[in-house]
C-alpha cells in the first residue's frame, strides 16, 4: 500500500516531517497474542528514495515471520533466544532475530508498509513498552530508528526513537473482553477459548470458534454446538478451490484424535450458528454447549469478540 505523504498529513496522522519517521501501525498487544507488526516508512533520506528496511525483532517476540513484498528481496537472520519460550505449538529456543526487505524503491513523497507476525510472549507484563528498532537505507544516506528511552526519559525527546507498542490487558484493546476463562475438562478433552464474532442486528448467522485437545487414547467427535439465540449450531469447513472461498457443512462431525489438538478458527473449521433471534455484542459472554460423541454435551461460555475479529479480544492471537 502506498499513500501520498500529503494525504497522510491531511488526515492528521503526522504533524510534521520531523515527526514522520518509522512507526508501528498497531500500538497495543496482549501477552500471548500474535502481534501484526506493520512498520510504516514515512519518508526517505533527505529526499532520496528508501531502498532497504531492516527490522530487529526484540527479545520476547517469538517465531517472527515476515510478509513478502512484491518488488523487494526478503532476507532473515536467526539466532538463539535468551531463554526458552512456550509457544502455541510447544517451545522455542531460537528464531528470527531480524528481517530485511531490500532492492525496492520507495520515493520520498510516498509511504509504504513492511509487515511481520510474531507471538508476544507471556513474560511481558501489562504496561510494558516493546521497542522494535528499524534501520532505513536509501539511495543516498540512511536513518537508524533505534533509540530507546532510559528510565524516566520521554521517548518524544529522542531524535531517532525506535518504533514501539504497549502491552495491555485483554479488556484494554478495544474489544472490551476480559481475559479468557480457564480451560474446561470433559473426560479426556480439554476445551479452551470458546468465542464468537459479534454480528450486526438482523444477521441470520454467526461464527463460533474453540480449541480442543484430546489427551486420552480414544478418538472423540465434535458433532454440534448450541447457544440460546440460534436455532442450530453445526460444524462447517472453509477452503479455497480455484481461487474461490467455499464453505460446506461437516455432516459426520469433526474428529479429535488421541494426542491431537484441533482449533476451530476463522478461515478453517468453525461453528456455524444459524437462524439467529438475537445479535451477540462485543464484550458479552454467552452460555452455550458443545456436543461430542463420547464426552456428551459440555457447558461452555462463549466470549464475544468484535465483528470481523480474527481472534478472541479482537486481535490476532493465534494465526497460521
């Protein structure tokens, strides 16, 4: 995405060229969530175009993955973490430490975005600030946006402050959702983070999502779900065929094999609640049930994320 700098200034996103450096679009993240780091390069070097952008991944951002950019060459460097972290898929003791996009040409009077994803470790406490240093190379000259304020120092006083975002609790992210409830045990099954997307008034369908782990030695099958404001709750799959997104019911239910974790999430398997008589609102919690062949009907509480959210809390907490 490229936008004229004059248009950005007109929208009030920057006040002057002195303030228009390398910035992060997303200013907040929750511990344990997946952070979408969108680095915005706001100008070149004394009028010269930007040809290289390098992002240093700070300790505590795990499993960083860059987004390729047409016209730019992508490179990463890996290294050991200071400690071993718990991730969505196990543990990690090393990963991507820096990401570099090079070979393109971003004119001085345009802005562009360079994107990566990373898991925010739960070692960060709410209120902490995470700094993401950025090196900007140009056809002539360079900028190093890497200054980190000392304790008690205001970042606005720095001439080349590193882009930063703040760690907040789930309820502070604008999704108005409290922290997720404790996992639910149902026989050999562990059920985590049941949630729904809010819907506009008059909507007839709503999507539901959940993470289920089978710790036993026998398969179980998720066959359906229920909430008070829907006439039915079935399992659907979503897939791409010939460039077209297609959705279909999973009539035989979704099998959770022994030792397996199955996550129903946007863009894949999900719960489809149909025949709505009400509209779930962001921030609510709704009592419902999940039905399994072996574990039977299990009471759960669905938290409600904003319309179109990719994860509970309205942020990208776990994304593939």
